[in-house]
């Protein structure tokens, strides 16, 4: 007879598997390296106006110009003394600049001391000079006080018949006789002169005689 087998049911209990998710660690992104920051610009329009400039860690500049040649601008730079800024203008009135690093001329101060003026002491005469001056002025005053005398000439001395001579004997004591004038001599009759020429040395010396 056939054998009958009854299969016993197999029972399986599945154990649940537990998985713990490990946390994922992400490294932070590196910060960008900071480099020198610089910029520049330039602009121009159809009317001739222009502008440009730049800026970096050492200096900066900006400038504007127009079609008429006028320019305005400024620039800044740094050195061991600090940061300096210079402003400038160029137009019909010339070039003008101002800044904190430009030399400054002295300011006129009317209260400055005035150079001393040399005041020479009066010259004092020595005793010899004073004595010579006194003698000179005494002689000068004595000569100036003298009365000038004129010649004493009496009018009666020149009478019509007699002249009284002066004490000096310049005029004669006797009357002056009238001067006698002789008649002019009669000139001999004139004749034509005769020129005589004598050649002492022919070609060299000649002697002339007028008779």
C-alpha cells in the first residue's frame, strides 16, 4: 500500500535586520585667497568730454576733461609719511594745484624786526683844528668888515685950461698943448712894376726881383 507522508509545515521567523546610518562628514570649503583689489574706468561721449581713473592699494586717480582743453582731477598716494591727496585744475587761467604735501611759502609778518640803522656820532674837532677854524673865521670877518675905498678924483682938476695932476703923477701939471698934425705927404707918381726872373740853376732854382 502506498505510504502517505504528511509534510509538516516549516515555520521560519525572520529576524528584523537593524542598520544604523553613519553620519556623513563634509569638509568646509576653503576661504578664497584675498588678493589686491584694483579697478579702472574710462568714458567718453560725442561732445568730447572724457573721464578716466583707477584705484589700487598704492594709489588712486580720477580725471575729467572737456573738448575745450579744461581738465580737473585728483590723485592719492601713500608713502612713509602717510596718505596724500593732490587736487589740480587746468583751464584758461593756467594750472593750479593744491595738496597737503606741497611746500608752503613763508607768510609775510609786518611785525618782524627791522634792521638797525647806523647812526654815526658827530665828528668832534681836535684842538688844533678848532684853533685853525677860529683863526680863519676871525680873519674872514675882519676882511669882510673893511670899507671899500674909491679913487678920489676932483672935478676941478679937469678945467678948460689947466689940469691938476694927481698925487700919483699920472697926469701932467702943465696944460696940455694942442696936438699938431702935419699934412700928409704927397705920394710919388706910380709906375708899372718890372719883374726880373733869374734862373740860378736851370730846372731847379729861380730867383725873382721886382723893380
